[in-house]
């Protein structure tokens, strides 16, 4: 997933970015509301992790403006303001979920995955197509009951393709989902990951549509 982290605490922001990247997410981190606004105007994100006490433009104002212009990106509020009135205000302003600080990183990861499932209209957390199963929570892939070890990027790429079987995904979109700002992206990075997945799963699982992108074919 491509996440936007909006957090002005440098130590917390850096720790969250590293932890979320280790979970396989691409993470862009900004430290004030105006920078977040610019980021949201220019990049497609799967989930926004939003602190409320931000400089330049507060998190609540950013959230209200986001919803006012019709942006439906899922927003998870992360804040030390955990009074019931604060939670109600954030949810009524358009937030999808609320996690008070301090929080457990495993719970944060689970809530992010839940928001993504809700956005895709899925209830089942496990993606399955034929004999191929991908479990985002356990970070495991099995093929015909056999565990398939994947790198974090290979897992993330397969996750994107399995979200919508039969629907091609462009290389540019895959790069957006796999890499955040400041992460070096080689020109053939996606091709390298696809090649590795084909070697581990079988070439029939990922097809190349020249000039379009990559697709996991539907199974009858």
C-alpha cells in the first residue's frame, strides 16, 4: 500500500515510517498540514495516517477540506487527543478510524489493512485465487498448500495484482504502490520482481500485456 504519514513529531514519524516500510508499505512522510495538502493533490494514496496537532494547518481542518472536495481516501487519525469528544469530532469530520497514542504497531498495521479492505469492498482479509492464497496479516503466501517465501517487495506487488484479478495494472501504478519518496527505483525494478514471482509461482500466474502492464488472470 502507498501511505501518507502526516506527523510533526520527528522521532515518532521516523520510527513509524521505518516500521511501516518493514511491513511492506510505501510510505511518504510530511510534517505539517500544508505539505500534506500538496501531497494529497499530487499523489494517489491508499490510506492517510493523520495527526491532529499539526503546524501551518491543523489536522482537523485538513480532513474537513479533504472531504469537502470529495476525496474519499481512507483516513486514520493518530493523536494523543483521546477524549471521547475529540474522537467523535474527528469521525464526524470524515475520519474512517481513530487510534490514540501511544499505540501498538501491530494494531496500527491491522487497522490500515482493515481500511484498505473496506475501500475495496472486501470482508475477507485473505486473498485467494485458485490454489494461490495471500494473507496480509501473517505476511504469508501459499500455493496449493505449499508456503512460498517472498521478499517484502514481491509480496507487495503480488498483493496489488491479486486485489483485482483480471484487471491490468501499469508499471507506473505498481511503482507508486511499492516505493515512497526517497526510495531509489531502478528502471527495471518492477520487471525484476515480476520475474522473481514467476520463478517462484509459475509463469502462468502473471501475464504481461505489452504497453499496458501486468495482470493475474482470473481462474475458472
